[in-house]
């Protein structure tokens, strides 16, 4: 199966992805964001029962790419989305 190319933007909507693909997807997405100079992103996981949110935030909590994260404000999805601040200094080969 060919990898799916997604455009690198500051928002990732997880509704179209299978739950089992999300851990690897998040890692790859956050890495690409840092490579593209995007350091603030919004992950849309949906509201539902909060299962996907807990899963996503657990992944973020254990990622060295992530500086911090919090629930999005109401106008950006509220508790159905998570705002993520990425670690600018994670870039490998960065001389500055």
C-alpha cells in the first residue's frame, strides 16, 4: 500500500484516519511541521466520548517533539481539538 501524502498545514483533522494509524501519523506529521517551520498546530480529534482525545494527548505527552499542548479555545474546536506547541530546538542538524 502506498503512503498517503497529506499537505503539511497547521491543522490536522484525524476524522479521516483509522485509529490504529494515528500514533505513526502524528509522529510523522509533527516531524514534518517542524521541518517546515510550523511550530503551532491544531489537532482535531473530535468530541465524542473523549477516547480519541485521551489517546492523542497521551501520544503528545510522550513526544520529544512537543513543548506543550492544551484544549483549543471554543472558536477553534473547544475540547474537540488540541493546540500543540512544538519544540523548535528539536531540529537535527540545526547550527543555530
